């Protein structure tokens, strides 16, 4: 039901190919970005930059945090919109990523709160929406709502790099 949501349970049999850990995020990042040279990320560092990420999905938080930490970014995380609002009003970050759809307080409410609250230390901080909404026109819709930029999930490593360069350099 639109506005209320739905809950689905799907079981997908997964064959275990190997019990070894997945590996290090740096190598995975390089593979995903199409550059497998060992020092390919050495030219891209954001030492001293602080980024805040809000998402209700722990795995999404861990993935984006790991990618950002590879680039020497100090990452702070929140497990939901209300926690994000509470922290973003008090602590300054150079860039904010927020999931759009979260229980109780979503990314749109987080963004509106920050933009409308001139006393928030994050009032002028760039906010990038993270969403699975990849339909045509979605980017323009989010920008019109007040977000500074738009990124779909799963994370596109090339786009993440472009966004970081745009807002942190």
C-alpha cells in the first residue's frame, strides 16, 4: 500500500563457494573502479575531511564507510534519521550522505530539517541522497527537493569518487 509499505520474505539458496573472508576493501574498491593497480588510490586522499553517513541498513553503512576510509576520510555513521538530525545539528561535517527511505525519519526529513534550521552547524553542508530509486528523472527530483547530489545503491565507485572530488577538494 503506497505510503504504508509492504514486507516480503524471500529465501534464496546460496551455495558456499569458499569459507575464506571476502578480502580487503581496498582491493575490492580497485576492482570495482576498474583499476587494479596496487597503488591506484594513492593519488586520491581526503585527509582531515569528515563525512557523515545515515542509513538504517548496517551493511550499507559498513560498505560506504569502508570505501570512504580507504581514502583517509573520517567517517561517522548513524543508524537512522533521528540520530542523524541529533548529531548533525551539533557536529560539523564536510559532506553528508543520507539514505532516502528509513523508518520514522527518512532522508528527506533529515535534509529539510538541516536546510530549514539556520542554527544547525550543518545548515550549509552538502547533502547527497543515497537511494535505490534509479528511475529516469529521479536525480532531478531529488535535486529539486533540496539535495545537493544523488547516488544510487549499490554504490557506483566511479560516481562516489566524482562526488568526493566535487565536494571535498
